C-alpha cells in the first residue's frame, strides 16, 4: 500500500492536472493584470511585452495605500485584542468549576450560532449614537466581539486539559494570579494562540460586510471595501481592476505561501477542538 | 476551524459547535475534574470582565434587541415604537424579493454543501497517498481558501463574462454552443456563484477530511483488504464511518457559510439579474441600507437565525446518527 506503483503514477498525473485547473483563476488574475489596457487577447493568452502600468494606475486611482494601512491596523489591533481578552477570559472558565463559570462558557459558545445580521441594526444605531460610525475603532470592537466565542472555545477546551503542576509551582514561588497567568500559563498556550492568530487574521483581513456598513460614507476604507468601490468605478476595465485586486490580496497570499504549513495546520487544528 | 467560511469570510464558528458537540457525544460525561487544586490556585473571576463586556455590547444585547424589534414598527430612527405582532414576518413572506432570497439561499447552501464536500473528500483521499507531489498539491488546493472572497468573486465574474475565459475555452475546443452569459442568465447565475464558492472552499473541506483521515489506521485498512474488501467496500465500510466527525464538521461549516452568503454574490451579480441570485444577507443589507425597509430587514434577520439553528441541528442529527 505504501509503494509507489504504476497506479500511483497515473493518480499523480491526474491530480496534477486537477491542481493546474485549480490554479487557472489565479493565473488569469495575474495574467490579466499585466495586459495593456487595450488588449483584446483572452484571459489565458500572454501579452508581450507585459505592462506594469496598471499597477501604478490602480494604486493611485483606488486609494489603495490608505486602505491597506487601515486593513493592517484593524487586523493587528483586532487579533491582538482577541488573543489577550480571550486568553484571560478562558483562564477562570477553565479553572473554576462552579455553575456560573459553566453557564458563562455556554453563553459564549451560544454566540457561535448567532449570525451578526441579527443584531445588525440595533448595533449600527448604537454606534451612530456613540459617534463611532466611520472609525476604525468601531470595526476593531466589532471584530473582537464577534471573534471572541470561537477563540474562547479553543482556549478554554485546551486549558482544561492542561496539568495544574506549573501553576502550583508558580504559586509556591510566590506568584500572584496575574503573574502566574502571564508568565506561566500563557506561554504554554502558544499552540492555541497560533491557531487563533491565523484564523482571525485571515477572516479579519478578508471581512467585507462589517466594514462596508461601518465605514460607508466616511473617508476610511479597508482593502475589500476599497476594491468594491474601485470596481464599481472602473467596471469592465479588467486589467486595471485586476491590478487592484492583486495589490489587495498580495499581503495575505505572500503570508500564505511563506507560512503554508502552519496556516493549513491552523485551519485543521482549530477544528479538532 | 472558521471562518468567517467564510465562510462570509472564513467562518470558524459553526465548526467549533460541531466539534464540541461531537466530543460530547463521543466521550462519556467527564468525571468532575479537580480544577481547583489542593494548593489553592485561584483563577480570578475578573479576568472575564473585558470579554463579557465586549461580548454583551457587540453580540448579546444587539441580538436580543434585534429580535424584540422584529415584532415592532421600529424604524431605526424614531425612539418611540409599538408592538405590531407578526406583521413584519407577514410582510417578509409576502415580499417577492425576500421570498426569492430565502429560496435562493437554501438552494445555494444545499448545492454548495453537497458538491464542495464530495470534491473535498475526493481531493483528500487522492492527496492522502503515496504520490510525490502531495505537499505542493495540498498548498495549491488550499490557496483559494485564504483569498478574499470578494476578490475571488471578481475573478470569476471576469471568467464567466460573455467574452470571458470560460466561454473562450469552450469555443476553442469546439463547444461554442455551450458558451453562455453565465451570470446574466437567471437560470444559470445562482449555479455559477455556487461553482465559484465550491472552487474556493473545497480545499478547506479537504484539509478537514485529511485531519480525519489521520485517524484511519493503516492496519485496519490492511485487515479489510486481507478479508477481501475491494476499494469501494473499504471506502464505504471502513473509511467513511471513521470520518464521521470530519463529515459532521464539514457539512455544518459549508451549510452555515452558505446560509450567510454575501460577499461573492455582491461581487458577481449584486443579487441580479432580477432577484435570481438575491440571498438573505444581501436582502437584509439592501432593505436596511438602500430602501430603508427596516422592519423587513430585521424580521428577515430573525428568520435567518431560526433557519440556521433549525437546519444546522437537523443536519447534525442526521449525520451523527449514521455512526451508531
């Protein structure tokens, strides 16, 4: 079963063909972005010489620089916030066995089934009344709130399986609870922290619905919202549009190809609970 | 898992529930474990305060008020409102756009759930093998998952356009009769969107199935082979039952992701032509933020929540029972 047979070879060739087909849309993305704007060739034909003019134009016309910086700020703050807040919250949830602790845990887990659309309008009105509409702060707060349930679920279930010995040792050495958690427990959680960071970074970076609502009408945009506006403006100028698309997905794709193993493991690992 | 699978985005949420319920089902209730140690470890309750505060403010409170407002004539602006019973729901079910959105969303979620998981399982079985290029193929199949769904939607709307890549490939192989305005025809637009989502997230299903396949011991498969089980028999009687956990999680993820679908539709059709690809999420968005029909929007969100809860639990019941 483990030998490389002729059948394996056939299978391998077939699978490589499927893999190439999977990459066609990504190839089209790159190929079209390098076409001159008046090109009449199809998505899969190469144009010579390739034109890089689209990228400069897209960068300028789409205000993509600002949007990328905003996306970056939102992603970093949201992910940092989720990690710290969820890890701290999970400590009592995992270590205290009282009834209220279990009920609080279920309160968080229940959030996994509630779509954000349910609270959409009331929260929008509250944010408006607080003057937070159009700010990155509103977005960061939103992201932290909606990502908390899953992150708390991961941290708590992991921590419940963790032995108490290290904490006891820290206590004997005279550490208070904050010190124990920050310098003993939290470092032991790094596998979960990795998963939480990966899943949340990808979903926050790609998020479209929330920023579309909370930033509309303000000068602020994030990468997906900037792209939405940009495409609305330059519809059918595909080479220009595709250059813009590449600029906004480049950060996440580069990260993916550098950290592929960790990212794939993160996605699969989060699921095993 | 995620994501906001995106899910919209990569929605990791439903998987967690599935994983947890699955774990609860498989394990006997854990004996009360001593989490408070003899030596008196104290986990301070106030560690919970920031999380609870933000969660109540962002999720719990708005959701409760949203559910209550769905029985009122609240219009988003005026501070006074009164109860109107089920009037808003009656309006939702008599609104052609909203009904079309409900039907489209269920069709889309069902098609994506089935096809994405069949392809994902096929890829997982194929990659989980002796072939030499398996690690690079895994990276290739998973790559669309991290791509921004909105961007993926735009790429596909270009490929599916009347003069786009798919039609030009069809004509170049002599199948120009099949060439089509995929997104402009109300009969194909919804399925074209399903195709995009399936392309994007099959790699996600694959990764989860691969994690499940790790749990299928090689010896069991060898034993089955010695007992005379063929390829299909091994698949249906040995591999599939052992993959039950991964199947439950995968179906749950793709179902809930499909029911929340927003990004790709906005990129590819904006809900058109007509109402052919309108989904619940796009209708909630439009009725609140472009046509100002707040009651419809908010009642539809309640219907969506119920739909997710009901379909997810039906799916969970059906798939988990198979293992018994």
